[in-house]
């Protein structure tokens, strides 16, 4: 990350690029009605290193976006902002779809990272969590997820790219780190990703984000069946409907923080 000091870089500006993961879906709601999300939480922590108003933050992420849309709709805007720090996450929405062209996903993700680095930004990227131990039917996704994991780590040979490796953190096998839709993080999940990003940037650990949650009594068979039925009705059905009709949850939705402005919490 091009920091030769023993202390982490005191970034003065930060742009978040991506999809629902970075938008902050299913975290606590802010007073303005937007989800807070780990990127907002990171911005708050980084802003604390500066006098009020001296740290700027934009979040261009929009739920449902594929990597091609992130590349075409967010990348040049982010690059033009000239922020010192950019988080870049994308591609999982592509991987969830049948017949995903993983090579094309890698091409666009790599081009995005290269473009941001060309402007001098430190870039933080992510590996996906491993869904196979918590979501039935997700085994088919694993080859693409492992390939993307290796690709992101290869990009991180550039010292200006840091990787948050969520795949290797078994704590994300715990459903309590996930919202009811089973695709987006819960508030506790967002809290842990926040800490993981700050650790990747060299900040001292506030807590062990990889640590397992306290043991809880497992749900009964009846509770599991009821939860599965509710999930299928409330989340899986509408998701399949959008796929069949070519719609996205992010259609027509603007970014929640489209300008690089002073962050005041």
C-alpha cells in the first residue's frame, strides 16, 4: 500500500465501488433511510483521523449490479474523483447466474483495478465468503469462487492493492452474520467486514473479526423448515422472478452518496 511508515496511511478521501455488498444492504438504517453498511462504517473510522470536514467520502455502489455495469457506470466516475483510497468489489452477482463467463468477469475486474491504480489510489479488493457450508445448492458456485479468489490474490502482487480474504474466515459460515435473505450481511457481518478492511489497511485490530460467535442452541427442525419456507417465499421467489424477466433490484436506483463530499457521520 505504498506506506513505508509503521503507522497506517491517514487517507483523506475514499470512494466505494460495487454492488449491494458495498451499498450496505441489510445493515442498520441511517436516518436518511439508506442502509449504513461496512463502507460507511469504514469511512466513519477513517474520518476520525482528521479534523471535522477534512475527510471526504463517496459511495457509488448500487445493489444488483453486474461487473460490466460496475465497470461501465461507476469506474470512470470513481477514477475522476481522485480519491486516495478505493474499495472495489464485484463479480459475485455474475457468478450467481448460470453460464457465467468467469474469464470476462476477471477481465473487467482486473481492468477496473488497473484503472484505479493508474490514478494513484490504494485499492482494497475482496474474496467472496465460502457459501457451501451454509447454503444448500451452492456447491456449483465453488469452482468460479475459487478461481476468482486466486485471481484477486494475483492482482494483489501490486503493493498498492490490498485483499480482504473473507473466504478463509470460517466465522462467515455462521448464519447470524447474514440477513434473512441469506445473501447480504447482517449488522454483525458488516461490523466484521469493517474491521477486516481496516486491518488490511494496517490499522491495529479493534477486535478479532475472524473469531466465532458465542455458541447458540441450534434451531429445531420445525424452526428450520419455517425459516426455509419464509425465505423461499419472501426472497428466493422474487429473486428468480427478476432473473426470468431481466430485471434487477438496482434498476433506476442512484448511488446513495454520488459525490465526494466531507463525511460527517
